[in-house]
């Protein structure tokens, strides 16, 4: 663990049935998301660690296990937050195909003001992101695909 505490926690189930906690880092100095793993359905948790890739300005974020179709091994983790350590701007979508060990793929969804967000898997296979933008003046909904994040469309 490190200084500060975790709040505004999100959870995602991993391929092996364990659960990953992804949390806002409040008052910890390092502006990176805090991560922990439970292998017993949330009864006990590993010590929180920082994820150096998942930078944040101290803000809520969203994480989602998005189905890759009939084959569960094609599922992908999707993460949204303000991808900067200086302010609530630069809304970034990140992808992980190794259950959150690495986040090699990212794309800016909204470069301007971007605060709290919520991801959802849509019936047509796309991903939806509801987010606060432009200094909290607007709540916007964006629809994108995994291929878009990967630069394939």
C-alpha cells in the first residue's frame, strides 16, 4: 500500500473468477489509480497497489469487462477517466486484454473537460460512456467500439 486511501471504488471480474478493485486515490500524493485483487469473492483483498499506467487527477473512473462475443477469452477490460494528473480533462478510454495487468491501448474520447464517467456494454456490441464534460455543464453520452479504441475504424 501507500499513503492516502481508496474511495469511489469500481469492481470488475477477471477471467479466473477473481475480482479486481479499481479505486480513486484520495490524498495519496501519487496521482495513479489504486488496485487490489480478491480471490474469495470479496471476503479478503490484497494490499492496494498503484497502477502507473492509470494516471488520474483524483477523480472517479469507470471499469468494465466487455464481452468479446461467444468466446469469453476475447473479453476486454475497458477503462475511462480523465487521463492526466493535472485536471479533469482529456477523457481517455483504455483497453486491457490481460485482465488489467497492462493497458497498452488508449484513445482520447473527449479532449476537453471530462470528469465522472460510467461505462456500459451495449446490446449491439459497442460500448457506451456517460460522462460529465465542460466544467460539469453537460452530461454527454458517447458510443464507441473496441475497434475504434484500437484505431481500426
